C-alpha cells in the first residue's frame, strides 16, 4: 500500500514544480495549500475557509490482487482535487468559464508532472505502474463552495 507521507511529499514536490513554471497569466492560480484527508467528507472540515487554489487529496484505498505467493499486487485508488472557493453568482458565465479554463490548465500541468513521476518509478518503490489512466471531472460547489476539477487514477504496486 502506498505510504501516505510519501504521497503527500510527492504532491508537494509536483505542486512546487508546477507553481514554479506558471506564466504571468497563471500566477494567481498557484497552488497555495495542500490538504490530505482520509475521506472526502473530512475534506469539508479541513477546507472550510481556505483562500486561493487548493490541492486536496484523499488518502488512497487499496484492493489486493493475489494470484499466488509469487504473484500479487495492490491497486491503490487515488483521488485529488484542484479547487478554489468561489461564491455562487459572483461570476458571469464568461468569467466562470475563464476560471474553469485556468484551473483546467493547472490540472493538466499537474497531471503531466505526476505522470512523469509515477511512470518514471520515482514514487513508492521501484515496482509500481499506472494501472488506470487519469479520469478528470469538473466540480461545482463541492466541499462548501469550491469549484475546480477532480482527478482519479489507480497505481499498482507490488508491496502489500
């Protein structure tokens, strides 16, 4: 199973790399806070009044796949959000689309960096792989007023 602290460190490093590479138009969309939570419902409490863009992720769950003593692995199910608190009705349709567009660009940059790290075996152990590709969804008014994107994916690792 993936180590929670290793995962947090990975997300911190990737967020710092992405933040450092943002152009002038994206500077206000730097990730300002990283939040880890065991459940999505607990994220509501942790996010409460956070300002700016937040990278929040749920601690991964895992399903074991055991064929025999020499052939086993775990599928770690990961979910993260790149979100920002927005009061409903404060944005015109065009401004809302612009906001989602900027968060989408940030999320895409984050996914590319994360994929490089995961596929380059620079995470957990030397025996892991991206078992399920990224699934990305737009989010509206999640966790008490946050808009942005969520990304889910699986990482297969061979250490129970």
